[in-house]
C-alpha cells in the first residue's frame, strides 16, 4: 500500500497526480478518434479533440460537467473481490495471467512471462537464497534465537532442539515454475541463464554431494618411493 507522504487540506486539481489529468470527460468519442486508432497515431496528436481534464485546469469546468460514454446504475459497481485475492498461490496467479495474455491478441505473452520472471520470481529466488544463508536459528522449546547454530546442536538455555527459521522449500518455491515458464515462453537467453545460475546456486547449497572420506594411504598406493 502507498503510504501518504504529503497531506493537503485544500485539493487543487493542478496539484493532483498527472495521470488524473489524462481522463477524457467527453460524452462521446468523435469519429476522428476511431480513424486515428486505425492509423495507430500517437495519442498526443489527437489530445486536443478528446476534452481531457488537463485542458480544463484553472477554469470552473475543472470541477463540473464531467461526461462519460457508458451509463451505470451504481458508480461503485464493479468486482467486489479481485482474482488476485480469489486465486490461491502465486503459481495459480501466474498461470491465470498468462492464460489471459495468450487469449488477448494485443498482448505479447512471452513479454509478460519475461516481465513476471524478472520483476517477481527472480528477485524472490535471489532474496530467499540470501536470507537462507543469513538466517537465524531458533530453539523449538523456549524460542530463543541464535545468530549461528550452537556447536553442541542443542539450545544452551534449555537443551531443546535448534532448528532453521528459513527452509529449503521457501528458497526453491519458484525455481521449477520459473524454469518451466522460461522454457514454455522462450524468454530471452539472458533471463534463462539467470534462472540456470540460480538453479546452480541453489543446488550447490542444498545438494548433499556425499564426501568420500579418503585416508592418507589412498594417495600412496602403487608408486611408493
Ligand atoms: Zn531453548
């Protein structure tokens, strides 16, 4: 949620967010607007015929006679609950977003996949990997926290079991889905390599490469001179 940085006692339309100045308040769109969409014109070229709030600033019209193109019985009508809340896991949300992207012709689904990977899944993986290695330990009995595991393996206060506070599952959570989506949508090789590197980092941290215990004699066999 956005935290308020400035509180104002008098609202001056000139001072509100610029985005609000881009609202068109015309009752109907002129045919020129539709023609311009066919020519893929730059929106700024037809701004003057669209009756934007920005052109009314400083006049009494900045507060009144705002028109609209579609009537409604209730100005507050709309979805009461967004699918961001009804969908459970992040993976479900991702799948829903991508399936929508696939169905809308104007949306470039591989670009959506790339952006979600870059701005959500990768930072999450990197952040969790970092917090795993910097995590604190916790005693399950008395709740005492430790900056590093006690050498005895037990809580020095009560002798209880000391456990991790960040788990492997939290680090790996989005790894498989990231790999899968990267492949399925053919995201840039740079992004795929970043996922690959993370996969490598995660494996090197968690996989138990059973260390083969060798004795000095193992190096001496054969040519002992
Ligand atoms: Zn304890």
